C-alpha cells in the first residue's frame, strides 16, 4: 500500500492555506520522524535496520495496516536514546510547523516506551526524558511555536495495572507545558475502561483527558473513552457515526474530534479518501479539527491535510476558519495564546 498523500508535499497547496495561522492538537513526537531522521539516527547509534527493511531504507515509508506500521514505528522509537535525541526531533518538528504558520501544537509523547529497558541498553531516566523535552520545547519557542505536551499510555504495551505512566505523571520529573494524558496504541483487544483509574488520577492532577478511540474499533470504543476516561477530546473518533445516540452525546457535550485524514487512509480505517467521514461528522454537528497524527511516517504535513480537506472533502475557506476557531477553544493553550490565535483568525480574509 502506498503512503503517498493524495496531494503530495506542500508545493500544490493553495496560498490561502499556506498563509493561514494554525494550531495542531494531534501529532505524535515519535511519529514526526522522517525517513531522513530515522536514517541519520540509525547511523548515529550504529543500528542494523535490515530486520525491518531488508532492502535498505525506503524512499517513503509504507504499511499494510496498523500492525505493520507499528513494527516500523517501534524501530524508529528504539533510536531515541538520549535527551538530545528528543530535543532534536522536537526542534525538527517545530521547524516544519513554523514553516506552515502553526502557532501552537499539543504534541503527544509516550514516556513508557522511553523508560523501557532494551536488550542493549537501559531505559532513559525520567529526568533525562524531561530535560530533553524541555530543551526541545525551548527551541520550538525560539521558532515561534508554543508546545503543550500530552503524555499517553500505550494501551497495547503498558498493561492495565502497571502504573508506570501515571506514577511518572505524579512525580516531580514531568516536562514544562504538560497539559493532558492520552491513551494511544492499537484499540483492537485493548479497551479503554481498564485505564479509568489512571485517568482519574491524572485528572486529579489537573490534566485533561484526550484518549484515542474510534479509529481501529467502533463506536463502543468512543463511548468508553467518554464515559470511563472522561474524555475532553477524542483522538480520531471517526467511527462514532456508527451510533447516532453517541453522536448526539458528543454534540451535546461539545467534545472535539481530532481528525487525521491521511492517517485514516494509510492505516486502512477507510477504503479511500473519498470515503472519509469528515463531511458526515461536520454535517452531524460535531466539532472537528484537522491533524497529521504521525507526519514523518505518513509523509504528510498540516498544509497537506488542509488541502485534502478542501479538494476532496468539501471544506471551504470559511469552514476551515470555523474549525480552527473550534480547535482554539478545545485546546489547552494558555489564554494569551488563544487570544492571539483568535485575533489572527478573526482578521484572516476569506475569498469563498
């Protein structure tokens, strides 16, 4: 399966989209690593990639579905061995975001996978992990991108009851700008409800709840995220449409869905981009925003996602502005950042 975006790169993106002030609420730090970054870290740490890519590094990553994606993703993850590695990929992501007029991003990172011991090395210490993220965030701010961190539990790796992630969130070693707890990983066979206590503890710390749901599982997964994990937003959530009562509940509560079209296409959540649920979600009155999910692995960026929405999913310029206003409201950005973005969006011209 090719992972070429429907609108490759950003050269074909309309200037209106390219210049549009933006924010992103669903992007994984570890998922932002490009082929070039993975190759460079492979060389830096003298790792043999042939077990994953027997024929050498591909020009672009491609996947046959979520499990195949996960295998390649975790190879890349294994290359992040120092705090400086984390700072570097944060700066790389921020450079891309700044080039697309993204003012604020809530970036998800998976602490548990960095703390895990590997065959050839111990896990990263909580303080080195924190210091790497803090340095990356400082570099991003210098580029004009404010970062809020989401630390997620990888549901298919960290089993319920392990408490590694929540214990870390309750420690004195968390990064600056921490705003939320997430629940990532493969939904099939790994339901949300067993993590309810972890989320309750995080919420008691003042963190928000932003679990993934309704991506590789159906509406029941979204319902559990809302009812068991007290979700403030839902990562993906596109399959909520399978349950009209649930849709009404999401609309009534104003729960934002973080929609990632290219990700859904490449991981076979949908048959083709023309089948994407975005138009139906918006028609149902749901609040949605556009995101990249794992832009390095999926060879996409936020401008491309906006262009896909415009050219294939019927989103007008006015619709883009409305979704961005909703995203600002649903974000956990400081009030000053929200006010600045709202002002920019309010004064941004619309031609259609």
